[in-house]
C-alpha cells in the first residue's frame, strides 16, 4: 500500500454570503430542498477544538500545537446560537445535536443546553436535544447537562483494548475514563445512550466483537460507522473502509440478528436487533450505501457558517447577518433560500465515479462541523 499523504490545508472551506431574498420565505415548518427533502435535523458545532487527535478526524500532523484555532470573538455566542436555532426550528427542525470538535470543551456548555431546551417545534413539542462527545470529560459534566435539559448523548469510542484506543486517539487517553463517562451519563438519566465506533480496516476491526460483547444487553446502542472520506486531512483510502455488510456478517456468526425498521425518516443507521432480545446494534454505511435521498440535516459551524452536507465544499455566512443587524424574518428567509436551493448528494454521486481521496477538492473537515 502507498504511504499516507496528508495535505496541509485549512479545514474551513470558502464561504458565500447568505443572501436575503427580495420575496420573503416565511417559516412554515414545511421547507424542502430541490429533491423534496425536508429540514428536520440541525447539527451545531460549538467549538473547533478537541483534546483527541484521531487520525481519521484531526490528525496530529495537521492539528499540532501551533494550529491556528478560531479566536473566541469569531465564535457564535450562546445567544446567537439559540437565535439561529429558533429560526431553524421554525422551518421544521425537530432535532438539534451539539457537536464539535469536542463540545464539552466549550466553557459553560450547559448554559447553551438550557437555552436550547426551551425551544419548541412548530407542533409545540420540545425539540429533541442531543450531544456527541468523545467522553473524556463526560463523567464531570453528565449530571449538569441532564439538569440543563439535555436528553440524549452519543459517545465516540473506537475500541476497548487500551493500547488500540490510545493509539487511535493519539494523545494516550485511557479507555477507562471514557467508560466512566458512559456510566455517569447512564446514572444521570441521559438515555438511550449510543456509542459510535468508526471502523478502519487494518487499525481496529479486531475490536468489533469485543465492543459488541461489552455493550450487548446493556441497553446501550452500539453503532459501527464506515471510515469516511471527509475533508482532506485524514489520508482516506478506500482500501481502509470495512463495509458495513461485512461487519453485520461477522456479528451474525456470533449473535443472530434481525433487521429493524428505522425509528424516524432520514435515519442514517441501519438497525439490527439481537434475536435473543439483548438489544440492538446499528451500522452507518455512508460510503457503501449512500442515504443522500433522505438526508434532512443542516450543519452550523462554530462561527456561524451553514453547511448543507458533511462533504460540503462551501458554506454560507449567517454570522454576518446576525451581527449586521438583520431581522429574524430576514435571516429566516436567507436560511429558506439556501435550503430550497440545496442539491447536495455527495455520497450518492461518489458511488458513480472514481473515489476522491480529498487531494483535488477542498471539502470541509469533520472536526470543524461535527460528524
């Protein structure tokens, strides 16, 4: 195999202005894009920083000690985030997920959680509020997050073997502390907990069965994610992708499984239940089985850029409207115009052409807008 080459690039893509249309687009909760996909899910990155250096997300060769992170003044304030989130909810968003970087590194994140927990959907129901974390400080934060109104948490964990995990996070962080964080989240009532494992062939596929055995019967949903070609810094190669079909086949040899229906429209994970009732697992096949046709997610970066796809090559500057004195109606119209023009379906098109390893296209980095 060829050596891993990592281009030295800025993870932030070019930004376009968020234009306010001459004819207002009123938020009715029924916004759709060019493929009739509704806007239902908003991922909000609250920081571009992380204390891990996982090679598939924030490789140390790029994100070293001298990496120029965004200055605090560039970040959206909690009030700005909440204002934008309220407008997205008016357009039909039902679920908000806080991401990073590592979101728990954002100081006083529970204050933002409390603000967002007050939002109501167009049907008058509380917005589903979740957070994805590497679990490193979850043990200290879990109860405060639950008290502030967080409903669910997803923890990234790529193996149980301590040597494998320390090597993958590349900062020598022990797996035991992540497991302590998961236990604290359960004790705080952040249920159901999901655990995401990125599977990279040649790196941690030997951890699939130990992970399944550990979480089987626990009430925690373990999900296996195909290693993705996000951004341009992770040196992605197709031969490092372990297709989800192979993961399911391996698990079936040890634990009989049966397929489950999706829990909601646009769900990314294919769900499987243990035949003996010991819970379920999920697989996210973003490389081998694209789910673009039902994708209903928008992504907001930590300094207010709107992205329409995890693999986007450009974002739209909503912060300029926020700080330029635009009204809520104008910002809502701008969001509506952007979503109505959405044509993104990268994963679907990827399957119809030669794989792109990122060197020729400047896609946004996953560490910048969250997974």
